[in-house]
C-alpha cells in the first residue's frame, strides 16, 4: 500500500515534504523550504493546503513526538523477543493514509483520514466548514458588538480569532466588510477601523483584481468622508461653505451674493469642490442644488461694490469736467453743476453696468477678438505686463512738462487739463487691481489735499483740474513702482545698482544747476521732474508710517531753503513740486541703498 497517496489525496508529510517528526524547528525548516516553490500568487490552492498542514503539524507536534517514541520502543521489544509464533502486526501505516475499510478508522491520524462512505470530520486539522457562512456569522457579530463598544477594539479581537487562520474564512470576511464599506449607511468608526486594521488605506490591489467595482465604490465613499470631514473642521477657512452645506437654494442668500468678495470666494470654493473633491459632491451633497449655486455665482456680475464704484466714478467725472472748464477760464452755474453731476452719475452707472453684464454681447465679442489679435501681434506686451503701464506714464509725463511753460494759452490749458484727467482715468483702469478699497480713497484724498495747495491764487498757481489728476497719476506711479514695475518690464536686474548710482549723480547735478541758475529754470525744473519719476522705477517706495514722515517734512523744508536762494522756484508752482518730488525720491533711494547694502556690509564687519 502506498503510504503517500490514496484516491488522489496526499498525506500530511508529503505536503510538508519531510519525514514524520515532532520537532518544531524541523517543521519550520520544512515549511520555509516548501514556501520557496509554493507561492500564494502562483497557486493559491496549494499555498492554502501547505499553510493548513503546517499549522496542524505545529499544534500536534507534542503528540507526534510521543507516538514516535512509543513506536520506536515497540519495535525494539519485538526484535528482542523474536517469537515467530507472534502474529504479524497489522500494516497500519500511521504516517500515511489508512485505506482498509474493514478497520475502524481512528478519530485523528497525522495524515488524512480516507474513510470512504462518510467524509472525514477533520482534514489536516481544519474542520470542514462553510467559509462564507462562518465569515458572515463573524461579520454580523462584529457589527453587533461595534454598536456598543469601540469599533477598533472589537475588530482587533475578531481578527485574532482562531477561525481567521483559515484563509478562505478571512477572505470571505474581508469581502463582507468590503460590501459594507461600498454601500450607504455604514458607521464611520467601524469603516475607519476596517481601513486601518485591514490595510486598505495603503493597498487595495489584491481585492481589486476580483472585486473592482466594490473597491472603487468603497474608496470613493472613503474619500468623500475625508473631504467632508476636512471642510467641516475648517469652516472658518472657507467663506461660503455654510451656504453650500445648508441645503438651501441661492435665493435664500441673495443679500450675501451682492458682496463681490464673498461671491468671488464662493466661486473659487465651488470650483475646488467640483474638480478636487468630486467624491464629496457625488455622495455628500445635492448635485442639483450644487449646480444651482454654480449658475447663481457665475451669473452674478453686478455687486454693491460696482454700484459704489459707479457713484464714485460719476462724481470724479463731474469734478474733472469742472476742473477742465476752470482751467479754460469757464465756470459752471448751479443748474449746470447739478445737471453735470446727475448726468455723469447716470453715465457711470450705465457704463459699469454694461461692463459687468457684458452687454451688448456683440460689442464685447469684438473687443475680445481685438485683444486676442493684439496679443498675437504684440506678444511682448503680455509677456512683460509692465510695458503696458507706459501707455499712461509716457503721455502723463508729456502733459506734466506742458505745466512748466511760463505762459500758456487757453487752448493749451484746456488740452493739458483734459489730457491729465484722461491720464488719471487710464492710470486707474490699468491699476484697478492695486487701487481699490481704502487705498483708492486714500490716493484720492491725498490728491485733493495736495491740489488745494497747488491751486492757489496768482500766476504761479495751477487749476484744480490740472493739480488733482497730476497728483493722482503721481501716486499711482509710486504705488505701481513699489510693486516691481521695473521687473515687470523685463529689464535686467543686474543694471539696477548702476542705474541708481547714475540717478543719484544726475539728481545732484540738476539740483546744483537749479541753485547756480546756469540754465533756464523752467528747463531744469522739467528735466528734474522727469528724472524724479524715472527714479521711482529704480528705488521702490516704502509707504510705511515709520519711514514716510520725512517725505512730508524734509522736502518742504529743503524747498523753502532753496526757494530763498533761487527766486525761479518761487516764480512757478511746478518748480516747487519738481524739487519736492526730487528730494522725496532721493530720500527713498538712500533708504533703499542703506537697507540693501548696509546690512550686507555689517555681516562681514565692513561697516
């Protein structure tokens, strides 16, 4: 009789590839040797058979050792007696498979019981149970216990159960858990424990081979819960999140949508949820209501800030018209002033409303087409956005130079005032992202305050329509230079130290010429004004309160002192402005040089 095979079945020791033994170290060596040729990814059935045989042999190693000792003792006694009359021993191959039907099979052998009519109650130490039924029972018990205790602790105890040593049971248990996580109505703590203890938050590949749809659904729901928890824990960081989570229509938040800042932030939040947290949108939010919010937010173009801006623009247009007429020698009566104010308010309201609503659509389509054509023909203007600023800086400087003319006719005064107003509007249009809110009101207030002193009485004074846009353009140029206008123009940064040095030398030379009066004062003053505006590009202005107070005090004192030595400065208001601007830019340049180079010298001890 073949002790190794019977009816297609193999004995315990054939599976392990070793002789019968009760030594645990020998069993472990045999198991490790067989693992090299029996891998779970190549032959799962053979690996399961090997694992079950090894675990059974380890549990009964002491029993095997005792039986081997008794068998060796019985063999020694039989050889010592040498009694021929003794009946021969029954061929009971304890280490193989018993195949004699007449002989009563023991309840447990070390191999495989092959009792023919009835299936054996135990094979290789593994009870013949239904894995799916056993796994379902374990999973139901785990769910019941997790309702009243910590889900992580309950799941840990279940996974340590001896039944889980059966790979079929464990696989069926994980499949039950996967179906649970892939459907709605799960408990978050239990689902989180499953992902952590089963390693699903790191690897899902072995389940994805056979249950791809369930894995995809479970992962999507897991990500949806994580996104929802993130947004819920950080509500303060996402303005407008309460509106979306409230499950109410956008009409309930009509007042909030008139706030431009709130609407733009909500638009960005909706875009983030749509394209970066799609799982949360699919499983946690109402898709139809979310699309209503998207439509309401993107369709909103006219805000309360737009209405306030239209009112401010209408007032400024009326003020500029009055200033231009004043520069030309005309005065508006009361009726004309009211009509002008109301007319410009209506004009500004309609203009900004058209721009916000993009109506009429054909006109804005043509404007977009024209802009695209300009981008194709002049790509440098879009690659270097600072160059577009020259569209108002250059004409502003030309118009400012006209103010240095000793005698100007009415036509020149009218053209100068109108041109400066247009330059101020163009400066705001090109810098509206910078000039907004309180900063815009501050620039307008300072411009009006300075214009009140510049538009005094006498031939040296400027008209209000010339002084205020002149100062507003200068403030816009200073703010734009402080944000890096030189770098945005694409000019080389390596030339900045040389340019600053050259500017300092030129500024000192022009101030000396103005003091010595070797050249016409108007010519020197105009050159000094342009030179000062150019100096703003090389030395960014610092508008902090701790550093800006000398800009108000020092230039005024210095101009007063120079005016006592150079009567030409007293003869023209623009001469005062030119000298004060030059001294202010000189102060900014020296401060910038000290901060940039003085600190580097102090580190090496050279200061």
